C-alpha cells in the first residue's frame, strides 16, 4: 500500500484491504469485519513521518509530499492474519525507514465495530470481545468520484514552522522526569511552564465536588542541525476559561477556543521569531480514586500504586480530533493516588495512541532568532502541517 497524500494501490490491494475482525472469544464465531479506512491511519502515518523524516534531519518535508508504504506483518504460519504492520517512509534522498505498529494502533476501528454491534443488540453493555487484523480477501472496490465538471486545481502544503536550536546545551541544563526510553521524541518543559500546567490543572480540586480544570500547552518545534533530531519545548500554558468543568470531564466551549485563538494570534504576530504553536493540553483528575480506600500495605509503601492518572477514551478522541497530523501532540494529566498523593504523567503519540512518556525540565528557553524560524499565523487549533 503506497500512501502519498492520497492512497494509491499496490499488489496486495488498496488501504481498505486491511480489516479488523471481532469475536466474542479467540477463534470463536466472527461477529463483525470492520474495514480499515484511510482516516483510521492518520495517527500512525503522522507518527511515521515524525520518526522517519522530521527526526532524521528533514523537517522541511511536509507529510502530504512524503511517500509511505504499508507492509503487513503476518503471524507465523499465516499469509493473512496480521501481528501488526510497518510503515516504510522514503525521504527525498531515497533512504527508507520502517516504523513498526501493533494491532493496538487500530483499536478505534474495533471500537467502532463494537459500538455498532452494541446498538444492534449483538453485544451487551459490559460484554467483552477480542479482535485481530487481517488482509481482506475481498477488498471493497473504490468507487470513482461523481462527475462534477472539468476544472484544474493545485494543492500546496505550507512548510512546517520550527526553530533551529542545538540540542546538546538543552540536555546539559535539563533534568530528566520519568525518562526510561531514550529513543522517544524529546520533549522539554520550561520549569515555569510546568508549574503553570500543574497550577491550572489542580485548581479544580478546591471545588466541592472537585472538577476538572486545565490549560493548553504553548511552545515551539525545534530541529538540531548537529544531530538531526527534532523536538519540542513547552514554554507557557494558557488557562482554559469558560469551559464546562465537571468532576470527570472538561469540555472546551466556543468561548474557550475564541479566547485561546485570539491570544495565540496576538503572540504569533508580536513574536513570529519564536514560532509558537499549541502543542497539547493539560488537565487535572482532581477526584480521589477508589473513594480514598487504601490497602493495608499502602501505609508501608513509599508510593501508592493506585492512581487516576490515565488517558480516557474521551481524551484520546479529543486529541485525535484537535491534533490530527500533528505527531508532537501532548496530553499532561495531573492526578491523585488513593491516599491523596499528587502524581502526574505526560502522554504522547506512540504506536498510534497516547501513551505515558518521560520529558525534561529546563530553567528557561531563549533561543536566538534563526533562519529556520518562520512566522505561523494560521489557525492555531486546526493548523495543518
């Protein structure tokens, strides 16, 4: 499967030839066969672009102009059942790089099929199911577009805005926070910005009952010319105001977005050399999990393992919608343990979904203007790469 802005075909079929198969139990009766559509691979293709191009010294290449090839990874002894798949990125120099993905990156496809089965009564609320990924033996034909008259058009993809910043000095001044895998896309937090993210996220803990509050993460994308690495720096946080704040949800309103967009456009116009953009969001899970009930061993443990720091399905869906094709997307959650300890975790795109990751804090970030920085006056919320 060759992807190049639009989806073309290859010997194994079109992109829609991948299908997610649902069963009540392993090797049981098939409940549904849900085709994998082009839109279902937006996150994995942008992640492959990030790791195969942006992080390899070529941030000037837009996603829409980058050819990718999807290569199914078959289970042993099968030529149809998939253990996962790989996306092969070929940069302008002709060098290919492969990025592996598991079938869990297609979980939303399985959930879409399960929702339809639930509505039809085939599945009951709370009933479990299993799924796997296959190559569809009978892929659906792609219907030609309806004739609407003859015309010509051209589509241009604007260059990605970023700063040219050496990475080594930042690492020398940085403090690692929960960094376990050193091959992840580097993320830096200015210390003052991290403090603001936590302050705004935990503000809702003072309400009775507690509610979710938060802010949007502001910063810059950066490229290191020495190493070729691509990374981002969170430099500020804008508090979300006028949102619908509930105990287990935070819903942005049109008033919230209008305020954020106005502030961002003013900042971008005043200091275009900083190439600022919205990198993600932070919010607080300000309720105590398990109603504060703790186990007997908890009093003797330095860390309570029961906490509410997790990415909900709503968080995944919201981030996928707002930050489509932006593989640097971040979601920072500040929460509590069952005994009331403050904990937090940063989540980033990995294997096509938000997963917990580490980051670095730095005292400040004041890069010198560089030729790689360009102004970005587009819509900060729905910006496309």
